C-alpha cells in the first residue's frame, strides 16, 4: 500500500514523499530508520484529518475483539490463529492493520501483551498489563474474559451517560 508522508529531518527540515509498505507502522519504522520523524502519514485520496477521524478503533470494536479472542482462546485456538481469524473478520481497516502487525510479532516470538503494547492508542497500558499478568499466571483466557466483561460494562455506562446528556439538549 502507498502512503504519503510529511516528516522532519534531524535538522528540522520538512520532507514530503511517498512510501510503499504493508502498513502504516512499517512505513513509520522505515522512515525512522532514515532519521525522519513522521509528522503526518496518510493514504492517497484521503485528507489527513478525515483519515484520522474515520481511521480509529471504537470502544465497541475493542470490546468485541476482546470478547471474541477470549472465546477463541478458551476454545483452544492458538493466539496466532485467533488473531488471524479476527483480523480477517474485522471491517475496521485500522484494527485489521494492527492485528496483522500483532499477529506477526507473536509469530516472531513476542508475547501477546508486548505486541499489543506497541499500540497504546488502541490498547491502553492497563489492558496490556492485565494480559501480561494472564500470560504469566497461565490464566490468559480468564483475564481476557474479565477484561471483556469490564469493557462491556464501561461501554454501556458510557452510552447511558451520553444519552442522559443529550436529553436536556432536546428539552
């Protein structure tokens, strides 16, 4: 996939260009290897702000991901097989790219928690630390189940609060 980028050099000079890689994170790594600090990166045809607005992972999508990977791990799927399956099922391009990178990292020998921790905007530190505890204790399936339950409750509470805040606006 081709990505347009804007980056700064070590001297502060702004560079722009196009790079072709599998995903955005790989593009950023390649550019960082050339001592370029990415300030913007986008796919052709999308404005950066528009791309960022629609290229995010919602709380609902993270909750569903956590519920589904929990069920798959309980059913005996390997972590890589579960990630591969969920990647293929995902309709969100950002989540799909992230799961592809996480799956590759796990195949290369990293732990699931370490691979997920590279994406703090999607998987916060408390999420990855809980998974790390599950990996160390051998209770990954139980931890994922608890995370999914807590995320579902948080999602429902957030929706109730939003609904309660919208009602006075209409009145």
